[in-house]
C-alpha cells in the first residue's frame, strides 16, 4: 500500500515540474536569509536557509503529510551504500514508504562558507556519490559569502544534475547571487 501511494506522490511531483521549481525555490530561500549574523558561518546560514526552505516547500504543497520531507544532516550509512552526512535532503524515507534506498529521492544541498576550490571539489565528489548510489536527480552546491560558483572544478558524471550557486549578503542589504552549471561533456563515437 505505501509503495503504491509513494509511486503516486512521485508521479504527481514529476508532473508538477518539481525540478525547475526546486531551483527557483532555492534562490528564493537564499534571498530570504536577511539577518547578517546568518551569513557569518556555514552552520548559521544552513540553519536559517533550511527553516525558510521548509516553509516555502510547505507553502508550495511539495511537503505534505503524505509526501517528501526535508531533513537536515541525515546520516547516510552503509545500508545506503555510502557514508556521509549531506547538509539537507528532500526525500521520501525508504522504510516508511516501502521504497528501495535509491527511490523517492528528490534533491540534495551542500553548503560551504567561503569555499576553497579543494573544498568545492570534495563537495562535488560527495554530491556525485548521492547521484550515483541513491539516484538523487538534483543537487545544489551553495558557496556562502563568496562570489565563486566553482562549476569549472566539477569533474563528475552528472553535470546536468548539479547547480552551483554563490551567494553573498552585501553591506547595503542587497544580495549577490550567481548560478552556473558545469559544462556537460559530449563524447563523439
């Protein structure tokens, strides 16, 4: 029963063009983090962003009683085939819905505060792991209080799934927001 209901929810979300909506919603959540204090650390930004993102997802009808949930720093373990703690995930918990671990996954967010290139590369590797092992169709790398998106540092196999965002709250209260996607490699046969 749960598995049939889960399939219905997943199909409904697919019909609502959820992937484009999640990109727009992510940008909206970033620009609603208004207090300068939250822009001083990764943890502060992540906590406020997560709360705002949940609020928007509920208002948009994406999170409902019967449907996906937004979780923060949920530990992925050996039963998932990986061992990491993604910053935020939007998914339908497998056990509750009778799904396989690689079903009912929608989006994953990774945050870095003033990321270096090496840190971005490591987050890209982790996002690729989520794409490959758990079939997350959408991922975000958010570089907080920095102007670099680092899309040129991405070397994984899932360039079409990843959105690289740099965001900064300026002294005058305006936002600097940059968005880029890595170039998709095309191999000629």
